[in-house]
C-alpha cells in the first residue's frame, strides 16, 4: 500500500470533512472522558516503584519519537540513570511482555522496538499491556530506575512523572480535526497539560524545544562495517524507499545531502517484500533504519541505510532529569 491517500486527506479540507466532523466530536468527547476518569480515580491507574517518562504525540503518523527516545535514554545514562524502554510493538505478534533482541524480526516485536534494540543502548521490551511490560522489565533488570514509554501518551493506565510530546514541525496538526476527519488523537489544547513539547524539524515557539535529525553516513545492509558518505553517491542512479510516518522528511533529508534519488513512499510500518526493492537500474537503494529491519531478509549489496540521530539545542535533558528528581 502506497502512502499518501489518507495523509493528504487529513492535511486538507474537503466536503467529506463536514460529514465526519460529528464523528470527530464524539471521538474527542470519549477521549476526554476516558482521560478524566483516569485522573479522578474512577479507572484504576498503575503506579510503578520507579519514575515513568512518556514519549508520545497527539497526532497519527511519524513525529520523530524513536530517534528522540534514543537521544533521551543516552542522556539518562550519561546522568547516571539506568533506563529501559517499553513499547506496544506496533504490528508485532507479541502478546505478553517480552524482551527485544537484535536477532529477532520486525514481525515478532515490531519495527521501531527492533531498531532501538539494535542500537544496543538499553533494554527494550514490548507487549500489549504496558503496565505488565514495565513490571517484567523491573523483575528482569533490578538495576533499572526509570522507564521510558515509547508512544505511550494515551496509555493512561500507567502513571507517569513526565509527559513529552513530539510535533512534526512541517505538518503540525493537519486540518486540526480529530480522528477520523483529521490526524489528531487528542485536541491541540492537550499540549497545555504536558511537561515538554518538542518540535521536530522547525523552529520552536516559547516554552517549546527544537529538534533536528542529523546523519550523512550510510551503512550497507549486508555488511554494517561497510559504510560510505553521502558525497560518494554523487552521479549514481539512486532509488530511495521510506515506509515511515512522514516519508517526505526522509526524501528531503537526502536532497539536503545533495543526493538525487527517485523516491518511493510507502505506508507507515509497511511490510516490505523483495519486489518492493527490485530496481534493476539502481546503483544504490537507500532506506531508513526503520525500513532496514524489515528488508534485511532479502537485501542485496545495493541496499544502504541512513543512520540518523536527534540533536536538541536546549537544556531539555537537564530539565527532564530535574523533573524526575
């Protein structure tokens, strides 16, 4: 399934939105009611013996949560903490809590958790019930003293000390409607109640923080020790694939590196097959790390992966740690 149809619908206004608007209002009311029920104690919340940091967003689609989460756990490690990451593991077969290893497949544990596990920064666990996953992590890793819940903003059952929301600096909040008329899971006013708002790829406003993704080095998917710089791709026939929340961001990144590539956008979490990368005329096929974990079983020596890392020019890390302590 190629990306773009639903996304373009969410980021514009059309007559059909008037028909879906009442459904969006109902969705918003139910979402708000659910949050209030957890806040007032009508629905039970689970409290862990260690602090919880939630990294999430209020919109559907990629906002840079995975590179931000990796940045965050590195800052925590630098400060002497012992973090672990928990995730739902979107699209995985995981039911109960399970640890993620670099040798597993995206079908088993989800593409983003597998990516984070392959970075080898800290323990990564997945499962449908985040509270149960967090308890399993603490049992397996008694040294763990902080949990980072990836994409867990709307999982209110798990109590949290810090809420961090990522916002796509280019697409922002689309047409401003809640699902299904727009891309929003919660109204924009929800940002007023979180601890930190991080804008990915654009200037931040007051009391917000700017983030950018950097990276110009590619590694070969068949041999990670074989790497090349973006300048070495000049003059070659390049195809680029992206099955992430905002494929345009990846293609724009390549263009900024001076790489002219034929772009192929796919839906977020797309399950790639060998035919999707069978470009007979390609000297090189470029992809994101998130896509690489799904393409590795049928990769060729023409497949190159761009590694990106988050950079945040602000005292955000120290502010988060102060919030924990």
